[in-house]
């Protein structure tokens, strides 16, 4: 049996993530052999958001130690057959560290380089096999699939007809869902980026039956009849709601966090309902940091159950940025496409119509 092993590198933001993944011949799924991550997240706490200059300098510092660590675990560079790397979208200084390292290694080792769009990468976390049982149950997604990408910078709905055909169906016109969580967390709870998880915790503390006053936030563009979305007005509405409160007590904050989470989840669920009804997919695949949110998982599970379509959500560890998903996308989606060595080719093979690279 032929096995293909890749070193995967993901450096689009403040994380330096590397992994070695493998695909056994004709098996539609990916196994993880080793993983390593360095992050500069804590360095950005003071500033309340990622400072690109700081993030890229930390990428430079971390990249070779993390590459060495994951390679050592599998027995060295001889054990890998190629390199997969995120080429965008992301912070350009951070991306460059990963891309240039990958190119240099590909050249030195004379091994192929697989360029991956970060957003498509998020969806491929759904092709990662966690256990033998998982593999036996044959739980990998089937095409056509509707994909929802909900990350810190992007909210997109796509139609995947095959590994090579990914068509953009709609998305946010302004802020991403994750961005709305992050900015709202800052307004409401005063927590730094990334604040999505803090909103979820506050929302969980909200006692639904003891509410004194129901604050209803808008569900922007929910009834627009298409797959377009908008989240920037929601954080403004939240800011107004916080100002109209006489006293922003802990329980009021929890209540507003709950309401914000409901508003975002309602819009995403309504748009996915429409996409599923329009395209009758065999699977729904969701990826990106925001799908770590339990309320969103719950609502998507209910929706897919009601519409009788199989839902795939990655394990928590592969929802936020990681290199395993990039390795999975390299092996399954890019392998059959051309293997790029030059920058021009990298850009050419990774453009998915409508999905941004920057
Ligand atoms: O995919 P990701 O790790 O990075 C990007 O590619 O942007 O996503 C990060 C985003 C942040 O906006 C973060 O607040 C959000 O995912 N996030 C969450 C949760 N965990 C992470 N949003 C809501 N609830 C969560 N539990
Ligand atoms: Zn991401």
C-alpha cells in the first residue's frame, strides 16, 4: 500500500503550527503522526489584538524549532514526501515566514510543495481521522457538500462538488462572525482578542428564566432571501444596548452575551438552512474557530437532523488554526492539482473564486 506523508505548515496569524500527516493510498481521510505549535497570543493581550509586526517576528523565532520538533517525532525529514503550506489569507508577514520556509525546504529536499488556501484548509479538518473506529465507520464527508467557514476574519458559505471544485455561494459583507464575537467581547467584557470563548462562557452563566428585561438584538440580513450576511451592525447594536443599561452588572453582561450569541447563531443557522434547501447536499462541513462554540454546534446539529443531511464538525482542537487541516487539504485537495514550485503557480492553484487570499 502506498502512503503519502507531508510536513504541514500554518503561519497565517499568531500561531506557528506544524504537523506531519499521512494518507494511505485511496483512503479518503488523513491521520496525524505528529504536531507542534508555538503561539504569540499572550504577547498581544496588552494591545487587545494581534500586532502583525510582533506576530511575524515571533513566527521567525519559532518556525525552525517547531519544524524540527515534529520531524524528530517521525524519524526525520527522510520520512516525509512533501510539504503543505498555508499561502493565504492571513497576515502577510506571518504568511511569508511559513511560505518561504516551506519553499526553502522543498528546494533543499527536492520534494513537492502544496499551497493551501487557509479557508479551504479549515473545512478539511473534517477529513481528519481520530481513531480506527472513526475510520471503520466511514465518517468522512461526501460530495456535494455545503461548507460553512466561520473564522476570526471570514464567514463564507461554499458548495464543494469535489475536492477540486469549491464554489463560493455567499458570505459576510463586512465583519466576520468571529470578529463580531471578538469586538463584542471587548465592548461588553473588556477582554482582549480572541474573545469568542469568553462570550460563550458569559452566555452560559445567563439564567434564562430570571431575566428582568429582554434585550433583543437585531438579526442582520437574516431575511434577505440570499446567502449574504452582515455582522458589523450587531456590535454597534450591542454597544447601544450596553449604554442604555443603567448599571452594567454581571448578570446584565451575561444576558447580553447570551443575546449576542443567539443573534449570530440564528443568522448562521438561517443562512445554512437556505443553502441546504437550495443545493440538497449529502454532507455539511463546518470549519473555523467559531464552530468551537457549543451553541452554534447545537443549532447546526438540530438543523441538519431536521433536513436529514449528515453534519461534520471537526474535533475542538482542529476548529481553531492548526497545521493538521492544512496537511489534510494538501493531500486531498491539492494533490491532484498541479504541484507548485514558483510563486506565480502558488497563486494560480490556490485561487478559489470568491474566496479571498488576502
Ligand atoms: O479560525 P480561527 O482560529 O482563526 C482565524 O482564522 O481567524 O478563528 C478564531 C476565531 C476568533 O474570532 C475567536 O473568538 C473565535 O474563533 N472563537 C469562538 C470560540 N472559540 C474561538 N467564537 C465563539 N465561541 C467560541 N467558543
Ligand atoms: Zn483560521
